[in-house]
C-alpha cells in the first residue's frame, strides 16, 4: 500500500488504534502529531481537512481523507487476518467495535481525559462515569471468562479497538486487578501487537 499520512495524538487510544494496525500490517505511513489538549485539531488548517475537528485522520496518497478510528482500522485491515472471514464472526467483530465506541470509549476514555490530562479531582468529574466504566469492564471480564480473544479465538480488530483505552484504565482511576480476565487479556494483546505494557506493576 502506498504511504499514507496519519494525523493523531499519541495520548489518544483512538489514534493509537490506527498506528497499531498500520504497524501490525507493515503499512508505511507518516505520523503528524496533533494535540487535542493544545487545540491543534481546531486550527483552520486542520478543520479544512476534517470539519469535525477530530483525530485520527488519515489522508491517502491520492488525497482522499478518512476519519473515525474504527472506520480507518477497517479500511487498513481489509483482507487481512484481523478481519474474520466467517460472516457471523465478522458481525460479532462489528458488534464489539460499535459497543466500544458507544459504551466503552465514552466512559473510560472520557474519565481518563478529565482525570489524567486535565488533572481534575474526582469531585469535579461526572460521578456517573465511574459506574459506567466499571460496568464496561465487568461485561468484558465476563465475556473473557471462557475465551482468550473477543471473537473467534484469534486476534481481530475487536481486540485492538478495545485494548486501546483499556490498557490505560489506571489513568482513569480504575484498577484492573478487580477484573483479572481483562488484565490478562490486555497483556496478551499487548504481546500480540509487540507493545510495551502500559499496565502498572502489581
């Protein structure tokens, strides 16, 4: 595949997902660090590329642009072993991709952003976020009770999407020791992707 350009914030799990896939599949790319905290996604130059003012953003060699982390992952991983060939397993992968963005990212990533990046005390963070985070991790832990991967017992985009923010749960004030299946899975996916673990030592 011809080189592409990825605009992303290295502190963002959504952006790291795209990097993980490109690295895993050996896709050459140029990374443009684009800070959300510094409002670099709100400049006129960036908004001309993505009016939504969000990263990640991929610009293909021919100039076409693609946003939204899971959409980018699906594009990059088309035809690879990260996308199940069985129709039902592929649908299950989509199920987890949708759930990740609707129920997981909106809890763990949001609480992490306020706590870790904005340095807010817990008293200034929406109290509804913590139980929402805990519920998401409990669902994951239960799902992993009898399996090692989220779909079809092999690494898929579902695992990559979900691990991106789960591995930083401690920065949201969550201790994965309470969800041991999730913790073990995080370490497994980090090994599969060749990542240095983000988890704090136990």
